[in-house]
């Protein structure tokens, strides 16, 4: 049952069977139907979650009330609002399931207990945080510096399964383009592959 999350952590640290058991005992597997908000703007984020199965997006509402997708998370990805979770501040984002989703959850309390009982998790979470920052940095640079077609190609590289799993308007929201543009670029790329 915990094979995927143990494999994910094992990329960063080697756990003994006893440490794996401590980790497993502190995790809670929760199931959420499609279109469930795990977090809403203004709430305090109470979890860090590892997606066992499903698809989730993080977004915010711009000044005109339009949804702007910040990221997608699928199997083997972690999801949270880092600022809200760590600093207990009201969230500025929403986290919503786009498919029926199963997530292993840690609360602040269970994470602290894990870090106390198995200190090597400090290293694992630090390394995951570094990877996350690199991902965000690359997204920011690409959004500022790349033409829309190149941003779409980078999106496909980072999220190869997403176009088959979510509506085009979510992808358009992520890329900062119209859904018509996404449709056009997808058709153009499909024609090139023929």
C-alpha cells in the first residue's frame, strides 16, 4: 500500500524497515472525489500530501476573478501551500482535485513527529524543497522569456500525461494563453507527427 511513497522518499534517503514503519504509521490515506477543494483562499493549509492516484491543480483568482493555474500535480508529486502550511498564514491559493484522487497526508503535527523520530527526513524534505524551487524558477523564467509555443512544449515535457487528463482551458490558464491557442498548437503538433 505504501510502496509508491516509500519509493519516492528513497530517492533522497535510505530508510530502515523500522523507519519505514514509523513513516507509514504517521501517514493518512484520504480519498477525494473529482472537483473537491482541498484548500481555499483564506484558509490555513493543514496538510502536505503525496498523490498516490489522481490529478490536482493549484490556482488563484486574478483581479478580474479569472482562475490562473499555477501547477498541476499527479501521481508521485507532493501538494501543499508551503507558506500557509509552515507559517500558519491564510492561503492565497486554491487546491482542487481534477480527478478522483487518493493522497497520503501529513499534518503539521505528524510531520514534526516524523522529523523528531526519523531525523533523516529533514534531508529528504530539504531535497524535495530544492527540486520544487528549481521547478518554480524554471516555470517563472519560461513564462517570462519563451514564446507561447515553446511554453506549451515545455509544459508537455514536464507534464506528459496532463493533456489527456484535464480540460484545455486549465492548460491555457497555466500557460497564460487562450484555449483556442492551445487547440491550435495541439493540432499543429499533431500534423507534424503525421
